[in-house]
C-alpha cells in the first residue's frame, strides 16, 4: 500500500522521509515539484500524480505537503484519508503541525509513523491507542524525563488495541468527571449580487470532550432528531440504536473526539444571519474605483454576530486601497491583492461599514468581474438549524458526571458575489 | 532537544574533549542541524555516535539513537553505524529498542550479513508470553528484507497464524505480504496460511488477511467462498481500513458469483434519464415485473451489511460502499449512496477531488441521482482549479431541459471569473450544454458570440473554438456569426482561435463569398509571422477558396503556396506541396485532381462534445486507475456478471450430514456460550468478547437472511408452479429453491455449530485438537482432515530441515519449548519443529536448560517426532500421579429425589483414560429402594457442546447393591457444571457435577529451574497473587503441601528454599500450565502466587487456596 512518505515544505524542500518498504529514492519527488511549479496556487497541485513507476498522492495542510508514494492500485481515498489522519495525530501531539514542530519532535514523529503503518497498511490510527504507546511530549514530561532518564515511550503495552472498544484506553481515572459537548453548525452559502440566496446549507458537528472514569456508557438524545438528514458517526456510536430510536448510544473515547457530523436536510429553509450592502465599481478609463461595504444582522434569533471577518480577493488591476472602516481594522496586501477587514462584533444600532477608494493600475482596462466577498462570523449559544440536545444519560458507572453542552453557529464557506 | 543537550552535558566529563565539541554543537536548535550536517564531516560525527552507542549508559545510547533517527528522517545515510546499533537490539529499554528496530528495518537490506546478528533476538521474542511482544518481534523480523531468512520468516508466519492472540495473527497476515514481496516463490505456502487465516473469526484479523489475499493471490476466489458470509457479517465491526479492503474484494467476488440485478435490456441506460425515471416510478412494481430475476440471498446479505457503513466517518469507507452499490446493487437501490457522497464534499480538498471524480462518472450515466443536489456542485471562488473543473463537469452532466436556465445563469457568473482557465472551461461546458439540449443551442450561441468581445484572450479564443464546433453541428444559416467572427479576426491573437476562424471561413466560404477572400488577403500579408497551426489553416483556406472562387483568389493562393513551400516547418512544406499537386491543374496531376473539390469540401461530421468522464466507468469506481484514467499496476478488473450464477452452495460452510447428526443436541448452546463469555471477561488479551458480539450479530443476521431467502424462494416456487408446472425449467427452479432452503437452514445450524466449536478454540488455538475431538464423535469434517494433512506434510518438511542442524542444539531448544504445553498433540509437535531456529547465532546467553530434564523429556518428544499422527498417547508421560486423593464425596443424586437411586461422585484425580482432555469422575451408584433398577445410563446433557465419556449402561442394579462407574468429562477448563440426565428404565433425573477449580488440573513434575522459567513467561496479567495469614498449623512444608494438594490436583516441585513451596500442574482440557508458589513470610503470613494463562482460573484457585491455608 503506502510505500513511503515525504514531507515537503512550501519552498519545496523535503524535510522528512519515511519508508515502510524498500527505500524509494527521494528523486521521485521531482515529479511532484514539477506539478507544484505548474500550479499557480499551492492548492492547485493535483492530489494524484502518476509517474513512470510510482503514483504520488499528496495532501496539503498547514502549508506542508504530505506526499505518499504508492506503487500499485489502491483506493486513493484510502491514502488521502490516512494522510489526513497523520496530520490530525501530529496536531494532537504537538498542538500545531508546522515544519518546526515536526523537526523538533522528529523522533516522536518517527515513532508515530512506525506505529501507524505496518508494511504500508494502517495499524493503529486511534489517538487513544497511540497515546498509550507513545506519550505526547509536554514541557513537564520533558523536564521529568531529563531528570529521571525515563522516556516518552509507554512502558505498559497498549491493551486497548486488543479490546472491543479499541478507541478507549483502559484504566481511565479522573477526580472530576466531566463530559462536554459542543454543537457547532456551519452555514455554507452563496449569495448573489442582489442579495438573494443561491444556495445555503447547514452542516454540523458535535465535538465532545469526555473525561470520565472507567467504562461509561452514554446515551445522548435530541429534541428534534428529524432535522438530521445525513449523519456520520465516530465508530463508537451504536448504529442499530440510532436507526431504531434516533438515540446516540456509545462508550466514548477518552478525551477529545468528534462524535457526530451531520447535514441538515435541505428542505428546511436556511435563515441567513447576515446581510451585506455593497457598491464596488470601477470606471472605464479612470484610475480610481469606489468601494463601499455595509454589514448588518438579519435573522439571528436575538443573538449577536461576533468575530466577523471580511476577506476579498480584489482584481489584479488594483494597486492600492484607501478605505475607512467605521470599526475594526482592515488590511490590504498589494502583492496578493487580498483585502481583509476584521470587524469584530456587529452592533445593530451602528452598522459597520468600510468605505473608500481603490487606485487602479494606470492604463489597465477595467476588471470585468467584481470580487467575491467571503464572510466569517460566529453566533454563540445558538444552533442555526434549531437542533437541541434533550438529555445525556450515563450507565455503567456509579458516579455523577458533570455535563455541559454548548451551541455555536459559524460561517462555513459563506460567499457574497458582487 | 532540551533534555538531550542537558543529558549530554552531564556526561561530558567522561566523554573527553572531542565529544565536548560535538555536544556544544548539538545544543544549537535542531532547525539548524541540517546546515550543521553539511559542514561537519560525516564520519567524525559518526565516530562520536559510535562511542555513545557503545557506552553502557542507556541514556547515552538513547541520545545517540535519537540523533541517528533524525539523520534517517532527513534522508542522510547512517548505514555505517549498523554494527554499533545492532548490538543494542536486545536492550531492555523499550524506547531504545524501538528506535533500534526502526534503524534495523531501514538498513537491513543494505547490510544483510550484519542484520543476521539480530535475528536470534526476534526468534526469542517470538516465544514471549506477551502477545504484544510476540507481535512486534514478528513485525520487525518480517520487515527485514534479507532473502536468507525467508525460511525463518515462513516458519514464524505459520506459527503466528495459529497463535492464540488475534493480534499476533493479524501481524502474521501483514507479514505474509512482506514475505511475498521478498520471495514470490513462497506463494503456495503463503496461500495455505492465508486460507487458514481467512477462516479466522476475529475482526482484528479479517482486514489484514484480506489485504494479504489481494496482494498474494487475488485470483484464488475459491478461498473466499466458505468465508463469504462470515466476512459480510463481521464487516461492521472490522476496523475502518480493513473495511475498505474487504469491501473492494467483495465487490469483485460478487461480480463473479451472482447474476446481474440489472434489467437485461438496459445494463447501462446511458443518457436515457427517461429510463431512470421510469424505473423510479415503477420501483414498487419492479418486483412483479421482474419475476425472472431473484436476487441471491448472499448478494442481498452483502448489500444489507454494507449499507450502515455509508455513515462511517472514514471517507474511504463511504466511497468504497458507494462503489459497491454502484457496481452491485439493483439500479433503483443505488440512490442511497447519493446523500453520503454529497456529504463528503464538505471534507478536505483532496477528498473532494476524488469524490467529485467518482460523481462525475456516475452522473453521466445516472443524472437523476445527483440532480436534487445540483446546488452542492456550485463553484465557489475559493475552490482549487481542479475542483472547479470537476464541478463544472458534473453540472454539465446534470443539465437538462428543466434546469438548464439555472445552470446557464450560474455559468454566466463563472465566465467572468478571474481564474481564466476556469472561465475557459465554463465556455466549453456551455458548448456541451448547447449541443446536448437543443432548446438552448441558439441562446448559448448568442451568449458565446457576446463573449467574443471579451477583453480576455483566453476567453475569446475558447469561445471561438466552441462556436466553431457548435456551428459545425448546426450547419444552418449562421453566416452572421461567421461574419462577426471575421470582423474580430484582427483582434484575436490566440493561434488556436485564429486557426478556428480560418477553418470556418474555408468550410463555409460559399456563405460568406465577400469576406473570405479578404481574410485570405490579410493572411497572405501576415503569413510569415503566424504560428504553424494558423499557417496550415491558411493554406487550407487558400485551397478551398481556389476551388470555389478561383477567379478572385488564384494569385493569392499561388502566393501563399509559394510562401509555404519555403517555410521552415516541414509539415507546412509538405502540406503546401500536397495542396499544390491537388488543386493546381498541370500535366502531371493525375486522376486525383478531378476530385479535389470533393476531397477538400466534403461534408464533415460534427464533432461530438462529450465528457472526458464518459468512459471512465470501465474502471472500478474509487480506484486509483479510475482517478488517473489509466490502468495502474496491480489493478484487478471487475468481471462482467456471469450469465448463469455459479453454484451458490459453495458458500455453505459445512457438509450436510454431520450437521444433521448433531442437530438434536445443538439446541441449548447459546446458554453455555454466554456463561462462557462471562467467565472470560477477565481474559483481557484476546478479542473474545468481540467474537461473541460478532457471532451474535452474525447469527441474527444470518437468521434474517435465511428467513428472507426462504420466503423469496417460496414465492418464486409458487409462481413458477403456476406458470408451467410441467416444464423442466420449473422443475429446476423448484430444485434450486429447495436446495437453497436447505442451505439456509444449514447456515443456521452452521452458526450454532460454530458456537459449539468455540470452546476448544478459545484455549489455545489448536485446530487439530479440535478436529480430533470431532473425529471421535463421528463428525468427519472434510476441511479438518485436509488441514491436518497439510499440517503433517509441512511438519515433516520442517522436521527434515531441522535435522540438518546440530542435534543437541535442537533438543535443547525443542525441549525448552515443549514443556509449557505438556500434552503434546500433533500440531504442537509441528510447531515445536518450527520453533527450531535455523539460524541460531545466539551463543552469548544460552537458554538455561537442565540436563536431567532433557533426558526425561526427549524420548517422548522423539516418539512424537517419529509418529506425527499419534496424537495423544504420549501426552500422559510427564503427568505424574496425584499427590493426594481427597476422599471427599459429593452428592450427585439423593436417594429421595432419585426414587431409591442414590449417586455420589468424587474425583479420583487420575488422568482420564478415554481422552486426555477429560477429567475423570467416579460415580458410585447405590440402589436404596426395594426393587431392582434397570438400565441405568446417561441421557441428555447440557451444555450441548459438553464432551462426556459415558459409562456403559448398567443393565440391572439389585436392591442395596452399589456399583462404581467412571466417567470422563471435558469441562473445558471452566468450573461450569456439567449437567446431564441420569436415566433408569422408568425415570430420568437431572443431575449436575460441579467441579472445584482444583480438580480441573493434572499434576506435572518439573524442576525448580523449569518452574522459574515457566513462571517468567506467565507474568503480568497471567499472574495473580495474595498475601494471607495462615493457620498456625500450616506453616511447615508438610501441611502446606497437603492443604494445597487437597484443594488442587497439583504436583509438588522440589524446592531449594525452605520457605518457598512450589506446585505445578496443567489444565486438563487445554494443557495450560498452572504454577503455584507459596512463599512463607514471617510467622504466619504467606504470599501465594499463581501463574497461569487461564486468567479466570487463577483467581479462583487463589481464593480456594487462601481459604484452605487459612484453615486449620
């Protein structure tokens, strides 16, 4: 299956290589570099590149390319999914997945990669199992290790790998037993010039942070499970129970995990929580353009819009901007032509606006398309679809856990065409 | 990094000045290490590392290894450190060991001779009692790509494949692939192992062994038959990566084994969405319409069991299920995958790319599937280019009369996109829509013409090209457009577009007689500065005009032809010469000249604007080959449906007769199984509970399938009966239906059969032991006999191999291995031989073995070696006689309850004569009534799997007479009671024998040293201990021995120390070693330690012992 893995940074250097079978020369990456050169943007490198003897399957995350070398037929998603799992694991271990973090922890990285694949076939990808095998480096542990000479490699053997619930490690103990669930919904939308919605849909996830002693068996029920149109579960969720009763029943992994992701059925009309008034014009023959943008809340169910950020890729002809925000800060990068405006909170009484002029390249013709505006925002304490958790029960353990649930709505890919 | 540097500094004093420099450099942050590596000479650095590795401080070694790993990670060569590193392979420090493994696997191929030094370490670790250590040893051993150790690997794999731990078996499945890639000649042997592992019921193993199957012998589809249903049923509980592999394999399997569920006429209802809608409407009626087709219940089973996996969080699993439905499900059921695929579009960019590709292929054939989700394919400005173009592709495929206006409006936005490549793609898409949907052709054409005045060259060029194609398909009056394009000609610089316009002029020159010559005139002027493709078209245009309008253009044409004649490009020169000969009449021109007009101005077929994904479905969806649109190496073709389904009974797991024989006694297995599992809860290592669960789900679903299949079958039967009751075909269908009914009932009983077979397997996996059991009971399983035959043959092979090596060495090894599994069965013997290391370089620390022991054991062993088929006779040899036989009698049947028959039982603690796995029980029967009792015998028993050797029927028992009979009961190493019925002629009495845990053992003799060694293997979870306060009388050796012997049938092990008493035994059924140590501590306290792999029995025995020793 997966023959080798190369980690390539944005400047095109291979800074880590790992082989699970015979060594594949790193010159195989030349094909990748060629493709990288051809691509205008880093994102445009095709994920699958055939070469005479190998196939390169790559993912790009945190500005690092993870290039897997394949020799024979294998479902490409299998590899892609695995690579993403690798990145997730690194992130889990080191907090960030950057070139520096990987280089600093190269031994742990190597140990992890060794455990995750055997002969190119995934062996242990559950983070709970990996953490039993190899303890994540923390500052405290580093200090302790220095003093005592002990290591990051777990002494005890990962029995979880063999159990019926491979995602949960054994012998979990906490003094404070807590279970937190975050219902996070993202709204994807395309709004057209006139402000009408072209497409809008809501995708949600329930992320959990469960710190419970022993082997708790949890059930989570919803007030309105019918809202969920299409769902995918963490392997711990008992599918039969969901099919029959629309109840999530599971023995949770220890720590953070994604319990569920769902899609809200598209029959329900999606309330768009924000509107944008815009007036962006370029005049033929003039080297000036007008730029006006006003934001306002709309159908937010009384909750405030927070952490609003506007970003827009302005046309290549724009040399610079001279804008005046009524609140927040704005920034224009003349090289990438990326305009970003950190608005912050929207006050319905005093709508934020960004007005001013753009200077265009002299003599250049007027750009034929107005830029698209991407909006990010957050609405706390509300799930846009109206999904509500009914109750959470625990079986199998005696103690009383502390339970918490939080709702949040975020903008996903929210675009306004102008 | 911090820790490393401080460590280094602390050892500095010993290191000397050289290393001080080194250390100083090393303290610089790692990021600069790469640069540092360049400046320092490599060998000097390595010297330093070598020194560190050779020190006797683990921390120094560890630091060295960490630096070496960092070198490897950067792709630097660290191979000359091999000898220094390999020395540490047996280190006690786990992290150090792991890093050495990493190094070893990386460089073993380059340093084959030195790598051999490490082999013995792994061979030793392969015998470790801890399954995880065994597994990791096998993992590393098989990863060392050194051809010389192939035989060792082969042996290790074979042995691991029958390991009791599913995790080790999983590792062996991985090792199969590694060995195969190292030495393909081993294929046949490996297939045997694969076959064996395929039968494994653990979910851990399933995915890995199927992977091995795919890699080694994907064509051996016959190996799957018997495991097909099991795989289907296990699938949900297999880990996600295994699911992908199994699903892909089962897709291929199903295509060879089942008949097509698709309608005969429209196997691919291409482009006929109407057909799809029809089938949609008629979904409910489908059943009535397609009487002829009846889905195989196994086919249904696969579809049903994969469906829940569409909810998996793993995108690879979802897509593999999607492709399974696409390739296997009836057309009207494929719809279920749509939602899940659309959901994946929220995932990472790379995932989107693959999913969109698959959707693109699907949407060409089945627009209806994705049309409701059209908006999910709208392009966002932030999408990557390849994703944009895929979305465009799908939108184009989805376009129909109803939604085209929406789509075109959307396209209008895209055309204006800043990403010009994407805009060009959109124009092509518009062109395709225009050809596919005739209603909008004109609108599209107008729109495209408007685009001709676009400022961007690529957009204009693309429009020209598309318009050209459109005009060709619509050879009506479009001279306006052509004129318009001629006007634009001067402004267009893109060669392809210019060439297209020229071609259009030439082709339709009769429609624009005024303009064409003028264009030609302009071209004549700029001919020399044009691109090649434009020049060629200019020549073409000139020729065509010459033929239609020679008056105006003769001179121009000659001029152009002259220019062409001396062009730098040979293509153009060639074309010019050809055209000249063709059109200019001269004396040499032959017959061809007459036809010049017909040649050049022939009506040309319109180009077909079609998707690049049109033919992609020749590859299995979701595969690499599908993604790159060429056959990847190792791609396995998906075969077409067979016209006639192959025999479906091949998937039935058992032969019919024995099952029937067993049927009456199978009823109550469930109960015993359940209690068994609860017993085994402690048994933390293997996936028992998992298995239980699987079995539960498996049996339930197979029940389902059988019921559904039978109902289906019966309906078909009825129908066919109605239709033509006398025709041979109906007879056939009758037969087949009855057959399949039979098979379904069989599969039912199979499930139960599996359960009955479970207990023997649970202990230590010994297939032949199991087989011999069933043989005795007259249950001749076909596979069993064949597998045992295989075993024997392989056994003799390895035997001869081993002979070539030094005899003493072998004996030592063999014997040391032999002891733990004292009752030697034929498989055991085979495995013993396998354990003989072919390459034992381990001279440094020979395993401690004592001489006298060897002489005791070896004869029996040799006996076993000679006669592999003699299974059990020799096994009793090491078993010693009981140290003590308790007199205690237990009531079996009270005389009141037994209507005068009273029965007592006791354990004589003698090895059972009937079968060594049984515990012998003496029953004394007394007739207390006043009439003779006749025909006393044993009736029904439970659990049904209970193996019991009954006594012969006692014909008559006179009043006041008593008789003692003996009985053999296989308790399966559990204290679960054996229930059976004691019958007389008139009555039946239910009785039960409840063994104390101590009675399930057989005493063995061994030396103290052996005891310690065995104990060393059974640490950790295999050990249970307790400190007790003993009664005062029990503090000396005599009473202790007596008390222990009373409680448990164990043998005394001579002890060197006065305060430590040791006892040893083995369990009757599985022969697992049980070791008891009583260590006196102080006045009246003692530490009891019990070591046994039977983790349920350990604590129970401990409890009994505590109780006994605390008592006076």
